[in-house]
């Protein structure tokens, strides 16, 4: 897996050995850079940013840290090493050698999977493009920019697969990935969560905790794919994705820590008083949590899905940690519990496991999300404050599947339209909540300085101090 870091497009896929593919990607590269100039982080082009750049796929030294101007970032194509003995581990092709080329009968479905994943990467950059103007510290600004450039590299990962394996159709899809825009009413991004606004840093931290965690689980499912280039691509993407979730979990944790410090100092738990002291009250944090969690779990798709069954049986997309499951990896006779509203009550019913794979992946995601929220609660408990953040019921605020439009409270109760209307502002972040949080946002651009509403991190990036000059302004 030699890395061609000196090439126009850094890669470990021997791009120079396929001149047609190399020319096609080098023609796409200026379009990508134009998109970055138009839709990437606002006001960042001349900054020197302390970024990590992928230079290898070896776990012991895959990244290099240095100051980089983001338009000069070395976006590359990296796949984990090929395993010549790898097999398809699930579905109708179980036991066959993993595919190095696209099986003709699965071409359309594989392209759809890759395009959908690829579309999320530039979408999140577009959603976050204004956040640098209100950063709470240079440390946080650097983390935002790191997330942005790596989302850009993940786009490159999917575009490589489209160009390499899908011919003209793939090239057209790669062009379309740069034409859609997050929130555009005429040409929006494919998935709903990636058309939502990310207007403030609390929303950004929640997004990177919850929505990037969806990315983890989707990538883990794709890393099981019988199409080996997709599996090898997503495995390396997961290496970078871990930092995005760290940014979210630690960011929300630092917001909570600062709020608790102010509450303890002033001996108050009155949300209005807490807000007046310039920090974000815990009930508002809970409402942001409810919103981002509920929007994200819709990303897993319908609870019962024929497409999910087809993707699994075809060997295209597995389950989270597929090989650790102790079943037959065929699931033809298995069932899995899903939720339905029956006789005016939310009830569990059994569905064919093949059709309920979205729900299985959603449940795995929820377990993982709850674990991080528990760590946030330990910060609150350590401060001696009687408050607990909770993850809402998975049927709450759903917009996709059989639960879409059903009015269900965060605790899982079915409620009337009237009760929902009366209590929605207590369950989901309201415009007044967002206006308050926005009022706290103001750019802090001095090394070692942090906004009043967030605590400094415990440690810096790459063993640097927390007061390190993470961004140098041009």
C-alpha cells in the first residue's frame, strides 16, 4: 500500500497506473476546489490551520500534523490494504470471495448506496460553513476546520469509487454531488438531516455527537460489504470519523461543565437566572439533544424496509459488527421487534429480520448514544446538581416510517395534537432558544481564551497545550 503523496491527488490506489481514471479525477478536482471556495468554511482561505493530514493507512502513523492553508489541504484517496482471503460474510453470497469489481446485477443498488453516503459529506460542510465566524476559541475553530477537511476527504473517497467502478454514470453522479446544496428548496441534499440548519456551536456539537455517530454506524455496516473496495474505503474513513464524534462529545461536555460551574458558583438552578449569567441552561441543552437525536435516528430509514432486505441479501451492506453475530447471517427465518401504533397504543410487533435491518442498526446506534449521554450526566452529578439529561424515546418526533406524524412524547407516551402543540416548545429547541444561544456566539480569536459559555478542554490536540496557536490568521 505505497502512498503517492507527491502526486496531484495523493493516493494508495496506483492512480498513476490508470491514466484514464487519473485524468478524470484530475478534471473533477478543480470543480471540487471551486465548490470548496463557494461553500467551504467562510473567511478561512488565508488562515494557517494546525491540521492533521492522512499520509498512510498504518494505524501507528497514519496522520501528519502541521499548519496548512485549507485550500492547499492534500485531499487524497486511501483504502486499507487488500485481504486476498476475504469472503462475503452474509446474505445469499455468503462464503464467496469478496468482489473486487461490481457485480452487474448489483450495480444500481451499489451506486445508490455510494451516492447517498457521498452526499452527506459535502452537505455537512455546507451546514457548518458560517460557524467559524462565531468560534468560542481557536481550539474549537481548529476542530471545526479539521472536521470540514475530513468530510471533504470522505467525499473524495466516494467519488473515487464512482469514477473507478461506474463509468459514465459514476462520473455524472460525482458531478451532481457538487451541485446539490444543503437546504436548497430546488436541489437539496438527499437526506433530510443534511438540509437542517447548524446555526450555532451547541447545534454543531450535537450534530457531531449524534449525526456523525450515525455516520459511524452506516460506515461500519458498509465496511462489511461484499464489494471489497467499498469495505476498504469505509474502514479508513472510520479512522477519521472517530475525531468528529470526539469533537461532539467533548464539546457538549464542556458546555455542560461550564454551566454547572456557574450554577454552583451562584447557587441557582433557575434557567432564566442561568441564562442571565451568560451560559446555556441545562433544559435548553436537553431540548437541543431531543432535536438532534430525533432528526438523526430518521437517517436510518423506515423501520421495515424492502431495500434494507435487498442490500443485505445481496451482500452489499451488513449489520454493525456483522461477524460477531452468532446467527446464520442469512436471516431468512429470523424476526426482529419493531414499533407500531395499534388500537391507539405504541406496541412492539415482530417483523422479518431481513426487513427490519434499519431498526436493528438504529437500536445499536441508540445504545451507543446513551453511553455518551451517561458520561455527560456524570459531569452534572459530580457538580452536585439534581438534573439528568435523557435520550428521548425512539418514536419521538419521527418524520420517516410508520411513526412519522404520530405524536409521541419524549417518554414514549402517545399524546394528542393539542398536548403536542402545548408542550412542543418544552421538548424541542424553539426559535427563542436558538435566539438565546445565538446571542452568546461571538468570535474568540486569542490563543488560550475561551468564550464564557464553554469550559476549556482538558488537553490539547496532538499533545499541544490548550493555549496553543491552533489557527493563525492571514
